[in-house]
C-alpha cells in the first residue's frame, strides 16, 4: 500500500504555487548530512497474523523486574483494580478530550472532581484539568508567574528534578526569561541565604521541590517569607504526589502556585508515560492559568451540569491572548488519579506514612554496612541518597537478581560522585528489602 497520496500532478501544482522547481528545494532547510537520499530499508510486508506474531515476540523481550528500587520521578505504587476497571469503560476511554463539551458531561464531571481533589490536597483555590507531566507543569508555572508579574527572572533550586530543570530552561529561553540556579546545603535543603542574595525586583518566581529530587522534605515556609519580601511568587513542586497525603498542603506553607507529577496517583510506570502534570494556583491566577478548567453550573431547569469554564489555549482564543500553546490535557490519566484518590480516601495518609516507614527501615539496614553512608541529613519521604565506592557495581549486582537498582546521581550532579538514589514504596515488603540489602551489602566494598 502506498502511503504517499500525492500524485506527480499534485506535486507540480504545489511547487508552482510555492515558486519552487523541485522537491529538493522544498526541503533545503534540512542539512545535507541528515537528508535521506534513498528509499527506506524496510522489510517486506507481513500479513496481519505475521505482524501480530512479530509484535508479540518483541513484547516478550521486555523484562519485568521482580522489584524496583528506583524512583527519581517515576514511582512503583500499587494501583487498586477499580482504577483500571473505571478507565476501561468505553464512555471514558474513547472520549479522550472534551472538544464538544456540551455532550461530554461524564468527562467534564470527572475533570471537575479531579480538580476539586487536587485543590484540596495542595491548598490552592483552583486547579486546571491537568498538563502533560510534572516537567511541563513546573515550566508552565514559571511562565505563568513571569507573565503575571511582568518580570524576567526565574530562580530554580538545584534540588528540583534535573529533567524538570531542563524543560524549565527551554520554556524560559522561548519566553525570554533568565533562569538562575540556587544551590543546596549539606542537609539537602535549598540554601536560603544564597537564594536571598540572588533575589531582586525583577525576580518573578522561585521554584522549589518538596520532597525534592533527593527525597528530602523541605520546610518551604521560611523560603516563602524570603521570596514574598521581594514581591516574587513561590512555586512548589513534587515528583511523588502521594507525599501530599502526609505533608501539609503547600498552600498552607506559603506557596502561590503548586506544580508537579501525578503519576503516583493510579498511573502505572508504563516505560515512562503517559504521565500526569498537576497544576494548581491561588485565586488571583484563575484567568491566567494555562490549559482548561471545568466548572459546575445549572441549566435553565435548575439541573446541575458541567462546562468548560475557562480555555486560555490558543486553539480557543486569539493567540496573543493565550496563556500557553499547550494543546491538550491528560484526561484519562487525570481520571485515573481521581478514581485512585476516591478509592484511597483518608487512607492516602496511611499509605504515605507507610512509604516513610519503608524508606526509613531500608536506609537503616543499608547503613549497617561500612562503605555506605548517608549524603543528606534532612528528613526524607520515600527516597534517600547514599554514597558508596562503586554504585554501578551495586546496580549490576541488583540487575543480576532481577532488581532495578538506584539512580546514579553523578549523571546530573557531578559533585555527588558515588551517589546512589534509592526508593522504597509500599510495594516493597520487608522480605523484599532484606533481600535487596543482602545483594547491596555483598556488592559494596
């Protein structure tokens, strides 16, 4: 089957309108070394049965680990069966995005419920219908702050997830913002004195994360005081949303905007996506928040209904008035989060406490071995950073036992050579952790 629908006559007509003499001219912006000048080297076509067999063989090459000790932004939490059951209903699974809001009452209500839950957990007045992931949420929050205050500088803590920081840098470059990096202290917290020294009247926002990338829980209230004295906004992020079940809502600690990753709420690891970006803010930012917001209303007969209250996307309003060019929201992932939170209810706190206790036990057992030492002294949630002589050897030993090892901190933090970031969620039993400890102790020198 030919997947190129254009006839030679179509091509000639297009080139004539464009004032070009050849297709090569049309693609002249592609550097010559990267221009494909031959047909693709594709295998012969397969029947449907042969294709299914080939795809099954490829899928069987995926190795399902016995357990994972890696977090670093993606977390192995148990997902109740009810989440997948609700997600699989056709009225949700097929109505991915409510472009025709007037006939998508179920989706709109699900978004509304999700927004309400996120607002409650974060202590914010408003939450949007979701973003792509934690990285885009924090980057959109930075742009939101800069546009709201008309300022051109963004300060980002070095303890923020490295991938989030890279996305923030890209967004900042595209929006003409200056990005400043704030160092951390020995306990793993943001260096408040260094932060205050870099703040000035052109700083729009300070972005911090708690629990931060090292798993350390920070007290953001003192940071909020320093930031607000300069008239700037405090944006608080997170990678593991289950921590919101235990920690005080960021809004109660002085945050103006909250942004982070919601994968931990009922979404599987799934080889890295799709994930769920959470974005919530105080009331003054209601009309400036990117994406879309679903709201409750009544029809002319007084019956409750749901509508898309706000759509500040360039697809719906004049481009110059759009708050963002983000094209959609993660409706299905947000629905998973809403079902997960509804199923967890007040037990979310117990689950969060369990994560803290598991990490505490796991770290204490590991530190029994000489040659393994704690890097940061601050309190942690379910992740912690250890220093050892050869973290790669430890990961290789774990892999040989079917265990996904930790995150090598040196990759993004050269100053933390020998650092290994490990994670323990509620999915690890005591037997699991004791087994992992045994492997790590044998591999550590």
